[in-house]
């Protein structure tokens, strides 16, 4: 390659690499300095992990053009990625033993706008779980659950609505309503229940937090973000007076969002403790009523872009394992299944 062409190529590599690094490092600074204070940044945090995909190319560029500054930029990005997501890709060398009594909890947003009950029933039966927390439970599915799963799950508190506000819990162990109601406006519930498990009384909370339904101006997108943060503070307050506790459901909030961070300052995230990979749960199905966004009129965005479904628990528990349920092909969420064990 001639000297002039090589110089031009190196210049283009530098421009492309630094343009990307300015964007990446700019986000890093804004995230750690402002959190979710900027509404559009809060929404961007749902998908921000994908901003790190080009990062290895910066390392390659640094080696090609022999640039220490590009190498430093790569190092900043790599350290940030490892700090935020590294534990989810690191094998756990010391896992809690599964021997003894464990409680398996599944959270499952089943999508209100369909009547395909069998895929949901089969998905639950394929996983030996003790408790299932439903969100978006409609009357058709509730009737199928109450009849077809009554033998396996004799204890059921179902509050179906033919809209996303339906909610319900089924259990192999006794569950009771506590009568406690949390303030603020939620999509469904929350259901604050008491679970009697092997002589231990456990507070079980089934949640469905408010979503952002559309991209618009700041006055439109900011209120749901702040409401989710207020809801998170209510859940933390409940957890502080009700231990041991398990909170499961659709938080409509990504791990980097402030609402999730408020919760995880007090409670443990089962996926963060024992899951492997990003654990993305949304969006999936493309049946009518699904919230999976379209690109134009005919094409959909790729599936499983974000993690918004969680099983949280208080410090009295430890997560033995966490996994995603198989995709049922009707809901736009995947269930999350956590095996929990009480510490001695």
C-alpha cells in the first residue's frame, strides 16, 4: 500500500474509532454522573449494552495504527462493561448447594391479548416450579389455570382482567391475602401475599410496574420513569418491614435504570446472583397485541432486547440457580425461574 493511501486509511480508522469512543465515554460519564435524571438517557439504558458491541474493533484499530490513546479508550470501555455485566458472564466457582429445602419461583408475563392457553400451561408444567406469579392474566387463561393446574397448584389467588392489569399467583404451598395494599398507580396489583412454606412464613409480592408506552417529548416520557422509581421505594419500604420476602414480576425497568437500582440496594436480584448471560426477557411474540416494536410496516425489531422481569429476594435467601423459561411463542415475555434457599 502506498504511503499516501496508508496515511488516509489510518486517518479514517482514527476518525471512526474516536467518533465511537466519544459516544461511548460520553454515555459512561452521563450514566455515572446523572443516572436516570435525563429521561431519554433512562430509556436508552434499556438497550445500552449494544453500544459496547463495536468496542473490540477499537482494540483492533489501536493495534493497527499503534495508538496508545485508542488503547486507553478501549480499556475504559472494557472496564465499564466488566463492571456492569461482567459477573453475568463469569462462572460461579462457589455455588450454593441445592441440598435441603428449596423454593422455586417463576415470574411470567403471559400477555393479556390472546386466548392461547395451552402453550402457557405446557410451559409451566415443563418446569417443576413451586410458585408462579402471573402478570397480564386474562379471564380465559385464568379459567384454564384454575382447572388444568388445580391438582399441581392447589392454592391459587387469581385476579384476571381482560387487559394488562390482570394478575395472579398459583402455588404448591398455602398462600393467603395479607390485606396490605401498596399506594400509587400500578399496571396490576401488587399482590402482597403470605406464603406458608415448610413452617416458614414468607412475604410474596407479585408486581407489574408502569411502562413507557411511547417515545415522545420529555413531559410524556418522564412521569412513568419517576413513577417506577416511587414504586421501587414502596417495595423497599415493604421489604424492610416484611422479611423474609420475595418480590417477583414485570418491573418494566432495565438493570441499569434507577428504579431497579433502588430495589437492588436493599434486595438481591436472582439473575445477577446466579443467572448466566444477559438474561433478556422482552420482547418476544409477534401475535396481535404484542408490544414487540415494528420497523416500518412489516418487520419487527430483533427479539429479546432487554431484561425487565425479575425475581428479587431479601438477604435471608440465597439463589441456587436462575434461568429463563422456554419461549411459549404467544407471550412477548419469557418467564424467569429462580431456585431459592433460606440461609441457616
